[in-house]
């Protein structure tokens, strides 16, 4: 499996910690994001050199569930973890780019302003949603350790 990020110097990421709008059920939220909102963005992101765009639907019955069963799973991974330490977001959206200007270009595009921004009212709770930014590093891809910029393994086994 080839790594689409191989050779990229340094990447930046925007992570949106999203909540669905009040009254929208989990299945409808997932369906809307995947089938209506994401298609509004895909070509615009590609056109503006966005490297990666993913959604992790946290409470969705078709993806990752935040149900009693999965709460038990997290309890197995982290015994004694208080329930208050388990995030209650509905979705994490990751947008990865090599230059912050690429994402600014997305936001300045007329299609983004006229179609994408107004669409948020159809599924998102903008008052609860939060965002975080930072450098994006990929250490394992496809079950394989990735190679650091200097050519050394970054999993700590080879230097």
C-alpha cells in the first residue's frame, strides 16, 4: 500500500469536534453528512490542494457507536475511566493540508460561502461545536510504521 503522504514535508490539521443539531437522530445525521454535505466539499477541497478529509462519526449506528457496548469496550481499554472522561461529540472531522493558505482559499471560495456555510444549519449545532488545530503526523499507516522525514523509523525501533 503506497502512502499518499509520502514525501510531504509537514502537514497541518484542523479537527472539528462536531455536534448534530437538536432533534436530528444519529442515522439521519450520518446520512446527511455522508451523502449531502461531504459531496458539497469534495471537489472544492481537491481543487485547493487539501491532502485529507475524513469524518469519524462517534455516536452513529453505522460507524462508531457510543453505546453501552462501546462504553464497555473503552472500559476494557481504560479500566476505571470515569464516564465524564469519554467525549460526547457526534463527529470528528479532520481536514489536513500542507499550507494553511490552502484551507483559507477553501473558505474564501464563492461555492464555500454560498453552498457549504449555509448547509451547516441543516445538520450542525454550531454553538456546541469546537475546533482544534495542530501539526499532523502519521506514524502507522496500513499496519506499517511510516518513515520520518530523515528516513529513520518513527516508531522508536530504528534510529
